[in-house]
C-alpha cells in the first residue's frame, strides 16, 4: 500500500540491527499490492527482497527463471532472522495470476517456505502476506518486516503431478488441491491426519518442502471435482536427505449428479419429493442405489436436530439401472409432513453400488428450508453459515453477563417476558438449574419455526424469564427453551412485535424427557479395531413416563475414507431384515438393553473411521426426535 513515509526509509531503519544474512539486494517499492502490478525484482534463483506488511497490505513480486525449473522461496521473518513479521504466508502465481502454490509456516517456526516449478513462460509472481490473509487480499492481522529469497531447492522435498489416467493430460485448473496426510504407522491403506494442502499448477505439477516435518509415514490424496478420490501408496519420510517424486493418476467419477429440484407438497401438510438427474459416465451399465441423508438443526422437535436417510421412502434408497452414457431422473422422498415450516438443514444425495453403501460413486448436496409449499433450496454454504452464525451468537450471549448484554452502547432495551410450563402438568417449571430461554426472529412471517437467534437468558427457578435486548424492529418472533435436565427442547407459538411496546408476557410449555438413552457402549476395541473385525454397539433405553411408548430407532453412520470413487459416505445402518429403522415399545418404567450391529465395519480399509450415532423418533416421523446419543467412533487399524 502507498504510505505517507517512504517505505524504503522505514525498512532500512527496521533492518539496521539485523544480521548480515538478511541484508537485501532489492528493497520493496510501492505500489505492489496486486498481482497485476507486481514489482519486478530480477532473475531467479539468487533473488532477494526486503519488505514490510502494514495494515491493509499485501506485497507482490515478479521474477524470471528457467521454464520447468524447480525453485524454492523462503519468506523469512521473526525466528528466521529476516524481519519482525511473526506469522507470514507466501503465495506463488503464474503470469496470468493463477495461483500455483502457497504455504503458511513451513518454518522455521511461523516463517513460510514453498517449492514450485517455473511455468512455461518463465514468469513467477510471489505474494508476501501476514496471517490470516490466505487469499492475498490485503487483510492481515500480523504486521512487520520480512525478507523474501528465491533459491535452488534444498532437501528434503517432494514433487509430483496430477494427471487424468486415460489421457495423461493435466486436469482443468481449480478442480482441487493435493493433501499430504500423516499415517499412524506403517502398513495402513489410507492415512487420516491432514498436514497441508497444495495447489496444483496448470501443468498438473505440485511441490512441497518437507523440512521441519517429523520422520514417519505419509500419503498424498487428491479428490478433484468430478474425479475419483485418489491416494498414493504410503511412503516413509526418513529425514533431511529425503527427496520423493509421486505421480497421481485420477479417473472421472462413474456418475455425475445435477442439482436437485425443489421439493413440492401435493397437499397442505403432506410429504414431498424432489428429483435428481444421475448420469452414467462409464462405458458399462450400472445398477445403483440413490439415497439422501438429511441433517436438520434446529428442527422444532424435542431434541432440535435430526439426521436420517431417505430415498424412494423414508430409510429406503431408490434403485436405478442406467445404461452406459445415459441419464436417469431419480425421485427422493422428503418426509416433512411432521416438520414445522421454518425448519432448515442440508441434504446430501449419494449414489452407490446396489446394496453397498460404502461403494459410493458420486454425490451432490443442497440446503433447504421447509415452507408451506414444500421446501425452498438454499446453498450449502449459506445453510452452514446460518447455522454457525446462530451457534456463535448464542454461545457468546450465554457467556456474557446480564449487565454486559444490557449495556451495549447505551442502546434502548425492551423486555420480552414469560413463564415456562411443564407440558405434562401445566405447572411452572421449577429447577435448580433452569433452562435457557432464547429469542429468535422469524425468517418469514408465515413460518411456525423461527431460527434467527437474537438473545437469551437463563430462566428463574420459578420458571419465569425476562430477556432485555436492544430495541428490535417490528416483526414476528419466538421463544425457545433449552438445556434443562429432564426436559426436551420447547418453543412458543410465534408472536408479533410492533417495534414500540414490549409484547405481552408469553407462557409456553416444555416437554419432560420420557425416553432416556444411557450406558452407550461401542464395539470392543472400537478406537483401534483390526481391519476385517465385526462390531456391534449397545445402549440402555428407559421409558420414564406413565404410559407405554413406541419409538422408531436407527443408526446413522458417516464413514471416511471408504476406498470407493467418491471415498466418503453417510447412510442409515441396515438392521435385521435389511431395514434401517426398527420399532421399540417400552412399558412405563421399563429399561431395555439393545444391541445394534455395524455390519459395514468389516469391509473398511485400515486407516478408515466410522462415526455412528443413535437416533430415536416418533414412528414414521424422523423430524420428531425423542432421543439421541453419539456412539464411540470406530477407528480401523492394521491387523
């Protein structure tokens, strides 16, 4: 960025006390804050430049070098002896400003180091940035001086390429990076712990400095959009003399899926269905299952969240046969009849080999909101941001003191008040640790469920609550009550606020928890299960109510990696008779121990992880969750 004081003067003063190693051959000259106006600093290797990151700043530099040559760039600062910048990020771009490599703190410590292959025209552009400016837009928190050096590569390092298996040609740009994974030990089929991700150049090449890494076993993975997930064979990194070269050859996914249609109800209050187009990209016919995993939170039910599988019917995938190169439109059921309008969530559509939920061939997803007409689709990113924002705001409000919430910049406040009632008795809820009451705004006036978090406060031991908040705009609002021992989530009817006068006190009920899950036990050695072993889990289920209760039970599973082309999957675990859900009837006061198999575990590669969860709902209403618990993760290891 342009500065009032010449930056050469500032840099010279800042570097005066540094060691001779960091004395620059070239000093930064502004303006150089975009790739298009990068400062030319000469030929590489042997190039060195000093600069400074200030508020709102990022610095770009251009060099020329021999096409195809492997080079290394070091962005040295605080601990590396090159300046005062505590945490740097370096990016590498070609002459068209397409990113070809980047690094954040490869070392020493928080300094950055990156390897790259010089593009065909011999032009390389570097971006020097302060954390967390990962997009090199001039948005750093960390500021200070630095030294950028371009040198010949120093061992240890890794180089490689990503090409299409059939043609041997590089993939189109921006389809996805390469990830370096760390293995728990030798002998694993797949490794899990991601160390770093690497952009892939337009010629398919990538490079990585291995300096500072711990010796051990590692693996490369890439999953470009539209292509199968591909893993290298695990390799050993033995120390500073290691130089490795690995080629990854990827194949197009066997199937592609178009964006699903919106889900429309046939009648008011009914379920709805949507469709997705599945295209067979191979030269052979395929038999496939198509299913959708729905994840909704909040959903208005006592537990406020749900995760289940649906397809041709609830819990049941649709089956389809598709000729080589052909497409099929596949319908999927969205069982929203019992879901209040305003419920939001996301749906992921999977295609897998018939009867083999681990063998996924493709997937797509979309966000949704339940409406009177069915659902309206929203982007997955938007759905995730809405959920995360509300969770952050709610957490922050709970951590703040009541005084802090009431004193925001002297803002005018209004009181939203009411009383919590026991849904069984109608009496006020009296608890040593009362629930929180949260105030939400409705996204649409006609929604029965509001999900826009505003503020919250803990209810009193007599069930009363009062939320003091900054004056709100006129609109429709709703109370939610959560977090009380022995009670499920409760929410009030929506109500209107005119923006002027505090609304009348609102009383609403919260349901006592009558179905209790306890004593969940994972499979033996589930955290280190030898590949090929069987696994079941068990739990106790208790009816604490005064009447018999029948609930639907199922297990949801998230598995990664699977070894299939799409390499990740989620589904409801089939039980006896191939059904993914079963009915359980408990008499008043009855406790029953229930065991559930996880049959797909025997087919997992070593290195895979299987994340199961237990769900209980009102029969045929997977949005009405009455019980939930996480099941211990299964980690598959070498036998």
